[in-house]
C-alpha cells in the first residue's frame, strides 16, 4: 500500500535569503502619478528624439512590471491608437494647407477646393511641403506620447484599487471615475475574448465582415459587464446619501465649487504675468483651503471600511518621485537650452538630443526596477502520483 503523500502547511511568504524583494503589486496611485508626470514632461517638448525615448521608456517599464491581469494586455491597442492619431494629424495638415514658403521642399500638390469669403484663412488642397508634414507628424507624436502615458497607467495600475484611497467626500464621484477608467480595459478584454472565440470556431478573422461580427458581441459583452458592475456596486452601498442632511450637502458643494474657482483663478494668475498679484498664490491658497474644508465636511458623513489596504512604502515614493522629477527638470530649463526642446523646422535640420532632458526621461525609466516585481499567477496544483497497480502473474 502506497504511503500517503504529505504536503507542507501553507505559510506566509518569507523574505528571500539573498535579500531580493518579494513580489507584490505597487500602489495604483504611484503608477498614475508617474504616468501623469511623464505626460506633463512630454507636453513640454516637441523634439522627436525625446518623444521616441519616452515611448521606449514606457515600453521598458510596462514589459518589466506589468501583471497578468486582463487590463495589462491592452497597451498594444494604445500604440495602434497613437499611430492613428499621428496619421490623422498628418492628413489634416496636408488637406487643410496653410501655404508653403519658397524655401520649403515641395512634395506634391492636391486639388484646390474653392472656399467662400467667410471661410477666409483656411485653404483646402494645394501644395504640400516636407516641412509641413514633419511639423504635423511631431505634433501628432507628442499627443500620441501623452495618450500612451495614460495607457501605461491603465496597464500597470488596477483602477478599482485606486477607489479605496479617495477621500470620503469623493467616494461617490470616485465610483463613477473608476467605472469610466475601467471602460478601456474591459473593451480590450472583450475584444480578445471574442477574437479567441471566433478563431476556435474557424470564423473569419480579417476584413470588414469579421469587423462586423466582432463589434456587436464586444458591445454586448461590455454592456453586460457594465450592468453587472453597476448592480454589484449598488448592492454594496455605492452612491448612498448616508446620514447627511440637505443643508450639509449644499454646504459641501458650495465649498468645493468655491475652492475649484479659487484654484482656477490662482493657476491663471501664476501663468499670466500681467494678472494682479491676488490672482496668484493667494487665490490658489484660498481655493485649496476651501477644497480641504469641503472634503473634511463631506467625509464625515461617509463611513466605510477597507479590506487589506494597499501600503505606501519606499517603492511607491521612488516610482512617483522619479516621474515628478523628470517633469520638474523639463519645466525648470536648467542646464540646457529651452530651444532644444522644440527644434525649428525652418531651416530643415536633424534635431539634437540634449543631455539633461535625456537623463531626466531615463530617470523616469528607473521605475522599471525601482518598483517591486509583480506577483506571478499561482501555479496549478499538481495531483499526487498514482501508485502502479499490480497484476497477477500468468501460470
């Protein structure tokens, strides 16, 4: 008789003997701060070399630190969407021509469409130059990089986990924001599932007919998942009014609205040098105080518990800090010429790669090894070996 197979008791993971970090999931807010800071740095430059370097940094960090969750497989779709944005920008620049100078390199000419007098200033068709297409391509590439930064945040962070760290006053609003942020990952997952099902059924996977057969099931699946999510959130008390009175809700709304107006006025005062001084830091400080008061007042009426809260440790500070530092360096204009961030197309020349902005973008790529490694999926349990059965010997 075979001896019973004994298994060791399940214990909590212990630190590695070699000092290596244990796998865990980084705080989602840290990934969003890193991605939004990198998008802010991208908005500062129009240099194609720096923009391609940002795309390379995003690809490295996503490859190194993405999980096996369904939403972590959708960055490819963001890349395709970025290419579409660049193509649309170039086509619009070629069709709605703004004229070329005698020093431009002429490529081809489109048929000119006459426009009425009230449409003056915009020409449809005409000559197209190389400088115009390159300028449109770099503008579209900047928008594409910002879109890819948002896609990286959606790929690396779980949007539903970010809901737990919002203040109590923004809990209902955070639920709506969480649903809206999870639309893109859910659509990607639905497209992948429908595509696999059509391949298993030997269906047509290319062409317009395949697109028509994929769009309807994807929309139906996304609508069904949204209804299930809404029902689950309603059953757990999302959107409840609690014990708040109508007067407290009105006071909270007035404080938040006044605070947001103060923040907008303060931002305008800081950006416009001709604005009065009261529209600068004083208005922004007053708006921030009003917002904090509204959040504190609204948070008192919401009582909720958190199961297994996400820790904020040194890795979160490091990831968020390297993204913010890269944005600060590009906005500081210290150690490099600001003209290197936006090279001129006239005259046409190869852009230079400034050293300090390059180092700042590479510093943002340090999140690929500063963040802890993601948790691997649990392996399937291995069944115990079956002992061989004995057969009677032939006589």
